[in-house]
């Protein structure tokens, strides 16, 4: 039986492109997001391109935390089993601290951190019962250094990455793999309004790199690996005067 992957945030950007990439690689797909109409269009397009792909779609709002186990159970029964959960749903609202935008900061943490944790929690419970599984969490290079204008986003991605690091130790020797991805700039609706996007790659290229990293079961990696593996380390060392100009 083909390996199956559940992707959250599959209605757009990286999640959508990864759905097409994994279909091409022969995976069974579970696609979740809030916009069900988008998911149904993607399902139709994938079926046209890869008629033998088994694929299920379902509405999911990761901030409706208590609904996640039930959505996971739906995909398990629709697909037979789930081998990989790609915790990808996220938002980037780009607000500054103390400018009356706390609501945006709260929503960012609720989605990117608590929603991601709730997804992982439900997936790990399922994987522990199944005796195997693979969690792939999408953090960001913004986790390496708190970026001005993105305090809540950086915090959400750093918090999620550290959470997954702890999880990896918790499930050590339980046949559950944990991969943390740190994308740089991948061309998607999340960031296409930003004027400067260094080392930008297309979403198709990003999805292909991510699929390779998933198949290798790496513990963690930047996306693309180079130059962000170097730039990420540099970001930590740069003085505040330089970082301040990036806001
Ligand atoms: N693009 C980059 O350069 C980049 C860099 C670093 C990290 N990332 C991370 O990569 C992930 C995907 O981002 P993207 O660039 O592909 O952005 P995107 O095109 O805006 O896609 C975001 C996805 O997340 C879903 N989503 C948002 N809030 C949700 C919620 N409450 N419940 C369920 N799904 C939700 C959206 O679907 P609905 O609106 O239909 O719910 C959409 O499918 C995010 O976690 C982002 O932070 C991206």
C-alpha cells in the first residue's frame, strides 16, 4: 500500500504544491484547510493528472483545537491509515508591537503555535497507537532570530520548533520520526506582497525539496538547504543595529 500523508494548510502555497508533488511520487493524500472549495478543486486537478491517486479532503480550522482528533479520525478511515502528518497550516500577518495590533499577534500564536501543537498532539496520539509515524512541522528561518515587524510570527515558529525538539526526545525509540523544516522565502500568497525576498524559490521547487527531505526523514533542515543553513546561523550573530534595518 502507498504511504499516506495528511497535509494541513493544503488549500494554498506550500501545502497545495506539496500535494501535487506527493501525488506524483505515488502517495495517498489527505488534504485539510478551512477553504473546502479550494481543496475540492485541488482534488479534481490531482485526479485528472494522477487518476490512481487516493485522495480525501476535509474542512479543518486548526484553531478549533478540540475538532482536530475527529478530523484525523475521518482521514484515517477515508485513507486506511496515515503515515505522515505535515503540520503546515499557518499565517503571517506582519504587525509591530504596541501599535494596536495585538489581535493579529494573538491570532498568529493561536494558529501557528497552538493550532500546530494541537495538530501534533492528535497525530502523536494516533501514531503511538499505530506504533509508527512521521511528524513534519513547518517552522521558518524567522525562528532563528526575532525579526522586527514579525515578533509574533518569529515567536510562533521558534516556539513550535522547540516544542518539536522536545517531542523528538519524548518519542525516542517509539518508531515516530520528527522533522522540523525551516523554509526561507518560497513564493506563495503568504509573502508575495513583500518587496524584498532574498534567495526566493518557486513553490514547485520548494515542494520538491520538502518532499526529498521528508523521504530522507531528516531531523531538521532549512528549505532550500543552502544558503539558509549558513544565513540562518549568521542571523543569530548579527548586531541589533543591522537587524533593525530589516523591519
Ligand atoms: N512561503 C514561505 O516563504 C514560508 C517561509 C517560512 C515558513 N512558511 C510557512 O509555511 C506554511 C505554509 O505557508 P504558505 O507560504 O504556503 O502560505 P499560504 O499560501 O498562505 O498557505 C497557508 C495555508 O494555511 C492554511 N491555514 C491558515 N490558517 C488556517 C487555520 N486556522 N486552519 C487551517 N488551515 C489554515 C491556509 O488555508 P485556509 O485559508 O483555506 O484555511 C493555507 O492553505 C506556513 O506555516 C508558513 O508560516 C512559509
